[in-house]
C-alpha cells in the first residue's frame, strides 16, 4: 500500500515536471498573426527608421511614434485583411510588444495613416539616409516582407514542429504502455478469455508469431558479444517503430528560404534547422532514457513488464538519444562554420559544457557494448553513473542559455525519485542492515537466510530483490536475486550462484569460516517484480534449471497452499549434480505434504558422477559420505564396494524425497513440454526460469503449441538478463 501511494505520488510528480517542460521551456508558439507582425517590423525597419535606436526587433518607436505606429499597422492590416482571426492575432502580437497601445488606437492609426503614406522613402525623401530617422509614414516593402515572413516562419515553425514531434515520441510510448496496461488488466481481471478467446485464429497467430517468439529462431536470451541480448519479436517491432519515428521526425518538415534574413548562407540555414530539431528531440528522448532505466517505475506496475524489458528499451532509446545528440552537434558545428560564429561560440560555457555532455554520452554509448559491459560490470556501472551525472550537469549548463532547463529538471526529478525510493525500500520496508546467515552449500551456491518484517516487506511469488552485503570490499554493490519466503520463522531465503565479483568475494570469505558459514550484515532493496495470478489456470507447468528454481517454486508453494486451486502442477528442475539438492532440500521437502497436488521431476545431467553433498537431513542414514568419496578417489580402479556405496546414497536420497521423480540426463524438452500440454485439461500456463538456451527452447515449443491448439496457453518467462 505504501509503495502504491509512492507510485501515485511519482506519477503526479512526473506529470508536474512534464508540464513544466512546456510551460517553462524557451519554446514559444507563434501563429500567423505573429509572423505577420515580425515580418512587418523587419520590412519597415530595413527600409527606414523612425527613432535613432530602432532595430528590426525593437518596438519602442511603434509604441510611441504615431508615424511608426501607422506604418506598422498598415502593413499588418494589409496582410490580414482576408482573415479576422489572423488580424486579431496580429493585434495581440503588437500589444504584447506595446501593452499600453489599445485596440481602438491601433484601428484609428490605420484609418488615419492611409491619407499620409508615401510609397518609397528612398525616392520621395530628399537626401534620404537610412540611419537618420524620418517623420512620415511609408508603405512596407512587399519583397522584404515576404522574405522576412518566410524566414521567421521557417525558423520558429521548426520549433513548433520539434516540440510536436517530441510529444509524438512520448505519445508513441504512451500508446504502447496503454495497450500493455489494458492487456494486463484483462489478464488479471479474467476478461481475457472472453474478449480474446484462444479458439480465435487471429489471437493464436498474434501470440505465437508476434507477441511471444524471439526475433530470430530460438535466440532471445542468448547473448551477442556486440548487441547483448537480442530483443524479442514484439520488442524489436516496438523498437523499430520508435527508430522509424525518430528518423522521420529529424529528417522531415524543413523549409529552405532563399535570401533568408536570419541565416543568409545555405550552409548556416540547413545546419541550424536540423540542429534545433535534433536538440529538442534529444531533450524529450533523455526523459524517456532516464524513465525507463529506473527500478522504481510506475510503468512497471501498469504494464506488468519485467524489469529486464524496460532495461532493453532503455538501452535502445539511449542509443538513439546519443545518435540524435550527435546529429545536433554536427549540425550546430556546420551552422557555426556557415554563419562565421565558430570562434566566438566555442569560447562560451554553453558550448563547452555541451561538448562535455556529448563526450559523456559517447563514453556511455561505447560502454554499452555487451563485451565491455560484461568484462567487469561494477566498473561499467560506476563509470556509467559518473558519466550520467556529468551529462546532466553539462546539459543543464548547455540548455540554460536557451531556457530549456526544464527538461533537465524532469530528468533529475526522475533520477532522484528512483534513488529516494531505493533507500526507502532498504531503510523503511526492510529495516536497514540485518544480520543474515550466509553459508556455502554444495560448493556452488550461497544460501542466504535473513529475518524480515512481514508487515512492511511483502514479497509475493516471483518477487526479487537487490542484496547489499556489509562487506567493506563490495558494500556499495547490489545484485538481484529471487526471493523465497519462509513464513514459519519469518525469513527470506536467497540461493545465489557465486560468480566473479562480489559473490566471489563473499565465497572466498566463507571458505575461511567454520563450516563455511558466517553471520553477515545484509540490506535488501525490494521487493520488485510483477505477480502473476496462476490460480486461474487448469494446469501450471514450471520448468526450471539450476538456480532458477526459487521463483517457480514460490508460485508452486502458493498454489499448493491455496484450497481453491484444483488444477495440476508439474515442477521440473534440471541440475548438474546430486549435491545441488542440498541448497534447496528444505523447499523440496515441503512439497512432500502436497504430493497429491504437484508432480515434481528432477533431471540430473551427470547422474552417474555420484557427486553428492553433505546435507545432514538428506543423508541422515549415511555416515562419512565425504570421507568415503575421498577414499574412493584414491584408488586407481573402482572397487565393487564403491558401487554399493553409491547405490546406498541414491537409495537414501530417494527414500527422503519419495515424492520426487529423479531422471538421468537432460530432458528432451520438446517431448516433455508437448506431453504436458497435451495432457492438460484446459487453460495452461508455462513458466520458465533457468539456463538461457533452455528458456529459449521452451519459448519456441510453446509458440508452436499455441498456434496449433485451440485451448488457452500462456508463457511466463521469468528469466531476466540485462
């Protein structure tokens, strides 16, 4: 409830700052009457002046001098006589420049000036000198007026179009999120089946060919060294659509003006218009980039997307943002050289800090290559955050000169809120650092058990959290792991496969501790993740591998405890060695009392390696298992007694876990999944979380099944990589 309120507050805050973008930015929308007013001023002031200080942009003379006022109003009324609306816009424009001039005075000046106008002051005034004020009203130069009108229109209309296009990018994602939110609502409310029946061919086609499959056959979670994770087919379509919009928005709707009064040279003009457009689009895209990167994002709840999905979109939006900023830099360089302003501009703070921001974006862009990111993720993350900070600072200074800081305020608000929410989860929901029991199990997994407050920290099945270890070598790092709750003793359990980095640091520390166990301070940031209501399905098929079992198990645990659920559950776990049973034995043992509701199958790929663990309860009838193994390895030839010893261990395991079906080798996934689906009695959900190739294979199998069968089949892929 607290997080819901926080999310609602965040939504209001985001709307507030987005409104500031339009209300507080340097963008001013000009209408036709405004362009007429500006063009008249330029045409008149370029021909003659009425005051010594008059320029093409100052209206002091028109506000005070009756001849200047008459000439200006005559030009304006002459070019708006066919449209009352445009004439009113012209009057409004003039009155913003001269607030003290009333509408009646403007109309009176127009009626009066027609009797005194001269056609051409250069020819009709003796010894005419443009720099000396004149005291007679004159007609505007129509040629100058037309050039000025077109110039102002091209210049300022480009800003209008830029903001409309930037809003269009927001709108694109708003539509995507709206449809996703509606789809999630239909699934949660149970209206999905009635509105989108699986018997309908179109529904099955969209699900099996567009919404679920990977972009290329069987390669969703497989990592490319350059691109990282390849988006799914629907994600790729969405990203491609965004790319097309960005391309169209930055490359179209420009108007070149011959003899332009603002940028006379073609080089300067055609550099400035795309430069301004790409600048505005970059500002809009930066908001999306930071929004999609946050862990505490209202859109996560609205759409039900995985956090990894938002990270995928964040990466591609960010890449396009960098390219858009690069276009801005190149175009403005071209404009500066074409206008002869390069030397003066490069000395300004806004130019220099713009370069800083561009360099930071370039570094983050290169950093984002999967190969570099995976070499040492924590180094990547630190540099990434530092570059983001300098980007924001540089962008704020760069945009200050143009009154576009509101974009940066919005970016900063989003980022700060996400950080605040993270600390709120750690300090308030979880309660800061708590003492956890951390131990090495089976020499492959860290089992972390930590007490928690069920009142504030509500972890539903499938939830994950970021763990901070109170170790001086890595206390600043956080890594996401799936949560398993133990309601009996109010603890959270994490089964962490140690790799390089922080988990390896903790592993090396525990190796020096008695029984490879220690009490450590940990902080938990969470819970995160969307909950899936599996109670609505007739059959629940859970396929897991290695350390991917906690999430699907949490769902199985909830279902078997739910008296209303009458469906069938099949939990499949693929592991390499027998010893992996040690770190999840308590959870597996729990399922024994519900064996009438759930079928549990465990595949051991190295079944006959006889690599056993040393869990006291699992091997309760075996004495000195490890010692026997060590003695066995000392012999060059295998003894007959060894075989009987191994068989004895297997018998003990199977006797302790009688509700589990143990199988040798890797499962034939296509046969296994298709058999389970064929045996299903109605609506079926398939959940996967395991090795990337395993999840990809099951995704491909399920897509085929959805296309062929008329009963409802859904896929929930819980594996998250970024």
